[in-house]
C-alpha cells in the first residue's frame, strides 16, 4: 500500500502543480487557418468552446480559401489565401492548425504545401498541425500522400489523420461527404484540440506498473494528469479476476487473495489515451 500511496501523492502533487501553473500562465496561443470545411468548427459555439478550452485561439476561417494562387469566389469576393493571411499577419504563434487544401488545383498542390510550410516557419511556427483531407473525391487521396511526403522535408509538420478519424461517421458530413454537420465540427474540434494539447501538456500516467500488495483487498482512485479532463477509465487488456472492479471515474477495488495482471486505459475528453499496467502477485 505504501507504493500506491507514493504514486497517489506524486500524481496529486503533479495535478495540483498543473492546475497552479495553468492559473498563473497565459494560455498557449494557437492560429487556426481554415477553408469552408473548417467552418464546421467556426460556425458552431460548442465546437468553438472545445477548440478554445485552455487555449488562446485566433481564427482565420473563410469559405473558398486556397493555399496559394487565387482563392475561389464566394458571395462576390475571393478570400485571402493561406499565404496572404500569413503575410498580412507577419508573425504567427508557435502552433498553427491548418484545415486547407480542398479548393486547391492538383498540379500546384505539392509546391503550395512547401510554400505554406516555408511561410509559416519564417513567421514563427514551430508546430504546423495539418489535418488530412477527407478522401471523398479523387484528388484528396493524392493530396494526403503529398502531405505525408512533405512531412519528411518539414520537421515542423504534424499530420493529424482526419480522414481515418472520420471514415466510419457519415453523420458528421453534409450530402457532399466533405463539409461538416454540427456533429462533424465538434469531432474535428476535439481532434484538433487534442493534437495541440499533446504538444503542451499530454495526457499521462506513471510509466511504471502499479503493484498491489498481495493477500489483501484494495480500494483506491486511479489518477491521470495532462490532456483535457474529464477522464474515463476502462480495462483495456488482460482478464480481471473475480472481485476486480474499475469504474469509469478511476475507482478501483479488488478482493483479497485474487491475483491480477491487467492493462487499464484512461481516455480524456478529446479522445487521447494513456495506459498503465496493474499487477498483483
């Protein structure tokens, strides 16, 4: 039990320190540059709240935006391209989220990705989180391959797989299977927010297994830190013995004399996960 108490005290101190640090520091600044697909986040208050939780977000979202060249017309106007937005700002935050590419011509897409990364890096971006495109149309699979190749040239580029995350969720999309419903905007906001939080304060649990002293019952509350609360716990692998109970809030109880070897997993509000081995010999 002493080992567990030490883990509990350590995690409690870690959580308290994280809360204190958050209370006394300015939230990390994040720039979101998006086209009409990103309006699924920007036009819904609940998605905005998810994206802005514990972050200082500046939104640059416009229908018909392209990376470079000339944006397509919407309501009689052409919005500034990504490159024009960056040039107008001059300086960007260290973290930039990009949801752009759906309106770009296939021949120029590779060179425009490099131009975007060059401009963003020169303006101060250290992490460019680019959401992959929903592969609902022929060019978008090619565009995702181009982004994957660009990742080899640009260490600042972090690809977040929106295509894979959204694959089995038709209710997230309007009839064109690209633009988002409110549910899709909320899902994209969680995915993007989780990617940003993993840079600044990733979800974590102790790296070493939790050893339960044998031959006695146990009752405790598992703790996690980082990520975006609330947390949900579950048994991810292994066969819990009779009397082993883990609630979603992290409350763990065991009966005396039951040996256990299970992997428990915690998931935060954005869907990020971390796991920890629980052992009793």
